[in-house]
């Protein structure tokens, strides 16, 4: 996935909001909904400039939902008259079978569920539900339990960097290199790209007067955009994947020592090369190749997992926990 100059309107976020609202709309009701009803309920459809524009958008969205495996059904709205077609999502096919989770997995799911209140899609989704209620659609709220966006980047810098790349604005940020040193960088972002499960921004480093690649997980603190939109041009032959592949050093296998509280960190226990029981928990030795990605995983366990060694990994986890405290207004 890539964000950059060539990206068409609407933005991926707007499209995701629209698809999510459509899914909520079709899960919310017990009976099939007509196209006119759906158009009134989904906020983005109501903004269509004409019936033809709405029809094209709705047809594309239906195809996308089916491509994602969502069981969209077309049925007569009235059992006795089949002259008007309605739409709904078959909840029996949509629902997951019963799943059992271990204690640490349940803890992570609990944290994830609480982020829904702060999700960027929460506002539009609530608007869609209010419109359905106002239209007196018979609701089935139980079918919405567990619904959440499937794609979410964990890097706090993602939105600011992506927006700056789309608008071609200069950004300033603090970047920590592999060796641990942090410095201020000024960049003309060209594209934001996912490569091997990691997000990168490519662009022109103004201080070094050369093209550079930065991994978003190594950006610390706020990303500040400055200047006007369209302040620079992206090279016509720019290929972010080539730049990223050429900038990443070969991964070197490393080893970490972790102290895991008793009863927690089962996912880590399964991967450990060795384990030693202590008075306060279990000491694990686990191999890894990317400190930033491993720090993301460890930080998700909160106080239940502590890094004993190496120091670079411990500091990476501490930075993530401190950022989480600040974002949630903790003292």
C-alpha cells in the first residue's frame, strides 16, 4: 500500500469510512434495505451530486464488500412483491465461530476494544446509526458487536506524514537511527509505503540535500508540517520500493532476555528459546531481528513484561509506554 502524489480522490480514509458505514447499515437491520434507504442512512452517499453518481459508488462498494468476503445478499423487500430489491448482510455467514482466547490474548483484546471510542471512524459510524434510528429501521444491535476497522497502522506519525505527502508539504520530526542517536530532520515527503509489514516515508532531506528513507516507527514525538501545499514536485521516476529496499541493511539475528509475570505473556512463552522460573516470574530468551517491531509487541503487554537485555530494546519499549501515557493524559 502506498500514499503519495498519484493518489486519487477520495482519500483511503474517506473510502474506509464509507465502506464501514455501509457494513454497519446492513448489519443493523433485520429486513433488507432499499437503495434509497441506504443512501439516506450512509452519510457519504447523501453527499452524492446525482443519482448516477450514487449508483456508480454503490455498485463499486458492493463489489468491494463481496471481494472482502462479506456475505452481501440481494432480496425482495416485500415477500409478496418482488418488484423492489433490498440489501442486507447475512449475519450467520458473517459471524465468526466461537473462539477461545488465552488470558494474555483477552487482555490485548480488552485494550483494543477500548480504543474504539477514540477511533477516527467512530464519529461517522455513530452518525450512520443515528440516521437509521431516525428512519425507524428495526434494529439488531447485537449484530454489531465486535465490528471494527481491520486495517490500522500502529505508528503515531502515520497520519501526519501521509497527509503531508499527499499535500506536498515539508515536515520536521525527530528521528532515532538504528544506533540509538536521535536528531531533527526536515523532509519533503514523496510517498508513504508499506514494505515487508513496515511503513516508510521516502523524500528529499533538506538538511542533507539528498533523497532519504525513514521508517515511521523510528519517528519520535510530533510531526510538524510547514509551508504551503504543493510546495515541491515529486520526481516522475520515483520508485519508493526501490529506495526502501536499497536503504535497509540485512537483518542480523539478535537475542533478548525478558522477565514475564507469572500467568502472562503466553505468546512469548511459546516462542522462547529458553526459560527460567524465578521468584517474580519467568525469564525468557527470545530471538528477534527488528528491535522496533519487537518493542511494539512487548509494549502491548504493559507492565507484565520487562526487558532485561539488550538496553536498546528496553529503551524502545520505554519510549512507547511513555508515548501511550502521554496520549491518554496520564501523569
